[in-house]
């Protein structure tokens, strides 16, 4: 059942960030300082002003990127997050996001757990509303999403499944609606995210030991 196998082999999902306020930043991007280019490159990625790698060619320090030359070709990063592309006209930056996981080696014993988070408080970035969703994957999962600067946002979704055959059928016909996979849209004004778990047992651990959760671009698929 190849679709079920792919379900658990996660690639790096994509997250869309908004630049706020986008119109003001787009207007500023048209006027770089005389000593700086409107666009620079890091590997195959175009880096438009007001982003840059040196203090002299930034709108302010919130737009500082680094170019990691340990890769071939090099890859741009915002802090420790890899940047895919930047579209100043739309006020958007697409980045790779992390994947949280929890794994069991018995029905009650957690063998591995990792919770992914980011915090863009104090920066011009928000998670783009309507362009991203929160996804939970697994056979017995309650994945939680906590967010906003004051932790006032708290939501999540539940997955359940009784067999691999049921998961394969759900993946082929029902989409991400609760059988092995669940999704909710992310809200507006989200500048801080933490993916957490509310699960202490896994009845399906023998055939589905791990569950995963992430905030990813709407329409992204495993």
C-alpha cells in the first residue's frame, strides 16, 4: 500500500509568512540605498531589498538573512529557518517549517518526542491567514496548536484509525478529515506558534508508532 507508506515519510513542509504592513514594505523595497542592489542572490534564491545580508543594505535588522555556503548551491536562512522565496509585491516569504512528532514503543511508553515552535514577536512577520493550515497525522492523535504573543490562541485536531486499510481508503477518497489525518486553518495575527501533544497512549503503536503535526502551506501534500 504505497500511499500509506508515503504518509509517514515526511518531507519538509512549507509555511507562508506575511510581511506587515505589506504595502509600506513594498514601497520601501523600490528605493534601496545607492550602494546596494535591488536584488542579490543566495544560491538559486533571489533576495530582494529590503532583505539582505549586510547591515548597510537592509531596511532594518528585522530583514537580516544569512547565506549558508555549506550547501551546494547555498541556501538563504532567516535565523534558523530556510527561506524558499520572497515576493515583496505580495508581502510574502515562504519558508520550510519543522515537524513535531511523538513515537511509542508500547501502548503507554513514549520513546521519542519533539515539539516544533517559532516566535516572530517583535518582527514584521505573521503566519499568513488563509494560506496555511495545521495538520495532524497518525492513527491515535490529539495534536494541539498554541499561538499568538500572549498565548491566547489554542486549538487542535484529532485523528483516529483502526487499520492501515482504513487509512489508505481515507487518503484516496476522504482527504484529511480525521481518519489518519486532520486539518484546521490557522487564524489571523499569528506571530508565535508551538505545536504540542495531548496524548499519553497509542493503541495503534504496533503498526503506527509515530504521530506528526505541523503548520504548513494550504494545499501542500505529503
